[in-house]
C-alpha cells in the first residue's frame, strides 16, 4: 500500500459517520476520485456515484458502504446524563466503559459511557448485561442546562477509537466495516482510470445506511441500473480462538479476499472474479453464503428486474467492536482482482442465464 493510499484509508477512518450521518465520508471519497471520474453524482439519500466510461457496456457497479454502527442521543436528564439508542447491531456488553464522541452542531463533545464499578455490584448485577435504555453517557456536565448547551436530542455518538497499526501488516480501527470497502471501490476506480479505460461502464458507489437495512444500496442500484454489481464489504475472519469451523468455515486474515458462493451470488460473476484472481496470481479464499447475503449484495441483486451480483469479502476480526482488525494486504489484493475483473468484462461477457 502506497503512502497516498494509506493516507486515504486513514482519512476515511477519521470520519465518524453512523448510518444517516455519512456526509464527511462522502466528501473524502469524492475528493479522492473526482479528478479521475467522467462525472460524479450524489442522490437524495446521500449515495455518491463516481462514473467512468459512461458510454461503455455493460454497466458494472462497485459498492462499499460508508456508514458505521453508532449511538444516538435520546434524552438528557436533570443531572446532565445522556440516554441513547443504538444505530446498527451492537453487542450491549461492549458499550459501557468506553470513551465516546457526541457529534453536536458545535463540534464533537467528549464523554464516556457510564458503568457501575464492580465493587458496587450485587451478585445479580454481575450476571446480567444492562439494557441499552439503562445505560448513559457522562460528558461531565453539572446539570441538564449545561448538557443542553453542548449536545442535542438526535446527535450521533461514536466510539473515540482511532487507527492503530499492529504487526504483520495488520491494523485496528473502530470503522473498518466498511470504510475498507469504500477504499477498495475507490482504488479500483483509480486504477481503471489510470490505464486503458475498460470497455464496460464502471460506477464506484459509496453507499449509505447499510447497517440499518442496506437502504442506500436499494436506491443507488435503482438509480445506476447496473447489469453487474459487486458488493465489497467485510466478512468474518475465523482464525481467532473459539471458532467452530464446522459452523463458520475458515477465513484467514492475509489470505486474500473471500469470494462467496450462494443464492445471492451470480455463478457467472463468481467465475469471473475467481478467474481474475487466478489470472493475476492473487490469493483469494472461498466462502459459502447459503441464504440471503447479510450486506448490500442482497439489495443490489434484487434491484429492478435483477442484477448479476458478486461479493468481495474483506476478512475482518472482531466485527462491530471498537477494535476491528484487518490485513492491509487483503485490501491490495482486492483491488488487483477487481481491476482485472472490470477489464475482463465487455459486450460479449455472459453474466445472465440464456
């Protein structure tokens, strides 16, 4: 990964953008691709589409979602403590005792999610995880009036966790799901624009609101009307302790992206992605998705009269925690595969049953 690419990835991760609050990620994505795009569009939902070779055929959509899980302010009590609801899927046990940022109109406000000290807990307290409505955020306000000067009902909240590199090209962050997908979509787009343009029309889409129902993928796919769609999103790395591989299968960090097979994936697109990996001698892994895809792929596939859909999974440890871990090499490998995939598609490519 080159310096400018890593800087772009870090810039994406520095954005604090739960579902419905994705504006700053969109601007980082737009700035990265705008000089290479034939045009850029932003729809009513906030999805951002970068378009390359608009007269090409067929149309390929590369989608990565911009949003992350988060919290939202729902109530401020008389003592200045803040109640909240969840945005996206949370492990409740991981919420208490965290440093957070409340994103107000005046800027980010630092706080912590409160937690009763273990010394004060009853035996019953120790055995249960509080419900979300029982939790609170402490911003240090002395009362409700002071808190209301700083934050408002509806403000978004995110964990105050940054980017940290580990050993062996691994890194940790709270928002690899799915800023890495946005990164791969953008870098593939740039690679295609630098060389000979592909014969296909390529649209890189930074989608919104995936974490609350793949909502941005629904509207953006309808608008783009692609023939082929590729969802680029994280998938579970299962190479850490405690996994039952009979249930999860084996997916390793650093082993390359996971190319999935299943009902949500077109066998034609799977074969093209696999062929691109093998032609470029790029490592990849296989994954099974027996039912409905758990990401934007399910909405891309069902748009209009149907879209030939594939997935490129980016192996991730500790999904939906404040410290997700990914391999930077897997991102590079994903770009290599997707660039070759897009270049291999032309008007004669079979992507639908006959």
